[in-house]
């Protein structure tokens, strides 16, 4: 499936303009540092861009700041669209990321652990010879 070049450019623009709260969360989630799961940043999903998306577990993490005040109906419509597409949407305020980072991290981990992996998961060794994220979440 080819992506719209305008959509790709908009995603790149959003990645360059991360908020401080998004940058804090990205340090945690990037590079498979978080339970071995791959998260994508400003990932296009339909007409929307998810702040962070774990495709393997179909989990979207949204970080909302003051610009979202008064736009709760828009955010709920967006979340409903993503849920209808099979995504679990976790939404946090910037202040939660700043002040309760451990609780946010734990909630993301618990949701990822509770969701089954993609129907065609990697082998136990993964694509690069590493253990898959599923093996890390559910050790034997």
C-alpha cells in the first residue's frame, strides 16, 4: 500500500515539532526499548496521525496538551474511529507524562501485555535474531 506523499511529509513535520511531553515519552518508547516493542511516532492511521503507535499490539498512545482543551469531542471522534479500526487508544495529558511518568509507563505496558500480538507474529528469534516482544512480555 502506497502512502500519500503529502501525508508522509505531514508526518515528518509533526515528528520535527514534538512537544516536550512527547519527547519524554519517545525516549522511553523508541528503539524497542519498551519491552522490546516497536513504536512508531506520528504514524498515519486513516485520516489521523497517532502520536505513538505499536502496530504489533494495535495500541495508540496520544499525549494531549492545552491545544486539546475544548476539543474533547474531536478527540473522542478520533478515538472512536481508531477503536473501530481495532486500535486501543490510551490518552494522557502532558502533565501526566511530566508528573506521573511511572504510572503512564506502567499503564502502557499493561495494555500492551494484555493485547495479543499481530496475527502473524515474528518467530521467537524475531527478524534480527532477537527474542520477540511477545516472549519478553510473557516469559516462560
